[in-house]
C-alpha cells in the first residue's frame, strides 16, 4: 500500500482548512446549527462536516449547545462558537460620553460600559477615562480581543491614529493618541477614526446609503462634520482631514463670505464659552414662525447649501446624506435639498440619514466585528 506523498498531504490539509472555514462561516451567521444543517447550507457531505466539527471542538473553537427536540428520528446536536474564542470591542468618545461595547463574533452586544465625559474636553481628562473603560472591558471579556475600533468626535491623523487639534473644535481642545493609551491592552491593532466617518460607514452598510458607492455624508450637530465615501470606502485625505465641511467658505449672514462654522458665531448660536453649536436653541429657532427667526433660518439653509454646492462641484457624488440632531427640525434637510437643486451647477440627490445618534458606534462595531471574524478565520 502506497503512502500519500507530501503533496497529497498538503492538499488534504488545505481541504480540511477550507471545510473548517465553511463551518465557521455558517456559525458566524447563525447562533447554533447541527452538523446536518451545516451540511445542507454548505453543500458539503455530512461525514466531511462531522469530521470538521470534531476537529473544531477538539481545538476549542466550537462547543455543544444542546440537542434537537420535537422531531422524529435521531436527534441532532447543536454546535456554537465558544465564548472564549474571542470578542470585538466598539468604543465611542464624544460629548455624549464614553461608551465601550463588547460583542461576540456574530456582532451581538454582550456587555456595555458608559462613562460621562465633560465637554469641551482636554486630553488630560479624556485620556484616563478612555484607558480605564477600555481596560475594564478587556478584563471582563470572556476571550481575547480579536478586533476593536474607536469612534471619537474629532479629526484623526490616519498615519498615527492621533486626534488632531483644529480651530473651533466643539469637543477635544488638544491632541490625544489613543493607540499609545490603550493599544497595549490587546494584541489586535486599534482602529481609530472620527465619529462622522464611522457614521457614514454605518449608513452605507445599514442605513439610507446602502446602494450608493459614492456619497457625501453631512452631520449637523454641535459640530458640523462630514465624510466622503468613494468606492464604498471612506476617503481620509493625506492626514485624515478630508471632508471638513465646517471650514468651507460659504454665504454667511448678510451675504458675507465666512467659513460655515463662523456663521453660527455670527448668529450668536454657540454654547457659552464653547465653539459648539447650541443645538436646543438652534432647534427652537428653526421651528419658530417668528419673522426674525425665519430670516435666520433662511440664512442657515443658504449657508449649508452654499457649502454643499462646493462639495457637488468638486466630488460629483451619487448622493448626499444629511443627518444629525438639527437636520430634521423645521424641515432643514428638505429645504437644503430644494435649494441645492436650484443652485448647484452639478446636482446630487439628497437623502435623510436613517440611523440615529448611535450611528458612529454602529459603524465602529461593524468594522470591529469584521476584523475579529477575519482574525478567527485566519487561524
């Protein structure tokens, strides 16, 4: 009897790896499955699947999850991923506070930590909060962190992961390097991006921009943020500062040429002692029918429209998605859409964002889970 040569053994090993990956793929998509169900889903024979399941159980990746009930014939055994295989972490830091979510490898949130953050914030205050909440989440996780992502309210240098200080920042008043602070807590590389980029990614994957491969996301909140998505990927620019719509010059009060963010200072619509827009006061103004308020509302619509006209001329996106807490009051998004259609040399469809204020965390969570799944499948 001839023994298999090295080439045959390598081929058999590759086939086993491919089968194991198919099994793991199915259990990343469903909470628990029997061997027969996995075989039916993959089109691979049940004996081959059974052998793969035995291997994955012996290596600690899978565990039994109970027996089938309420059916004729031999009851099958359910299998699921082991909890200790690994987790994904999604972190968010902004004016609403610090949040860390622990997710299993299917993206289900299993644990959540919240911590208040004063704003505007300094790195001396935000840094320890970020470190302590991340450390607590890592310590409580049932397995290693295979992927994690941080959303932060501020521009991020993509070469270094450092938060960059810009004039008129409504949240962080100086610089911060999250990777230096928490990167040593897990072996996986910490992904860091600003909150609007993560929100745009979430809108593309789960929101109103799912069929748009090229679009511009505009966030109207305490700060005015934006993100450019091209080829289904966020465009960061040389230092990660692409899409700073707040600093685009536009038609301000009285027709003056101002940066968009400067217009709100001219309207006296900033929070006292801050560069953040006073959203409650602005919302009241946008919903008011008083003549002086309607005049300012018209100026707000024109200022935002003027900035977006520059966007459509430069980038020619398939669409523009407008979200944020003051995108809806007074029908602002619809008014901007109508005026953009009238004034833009290159028009673009305008849509309202579908996801709520949690969109940045949704985007970070989605990417962290994807990275964690890829790490598992690469074993």
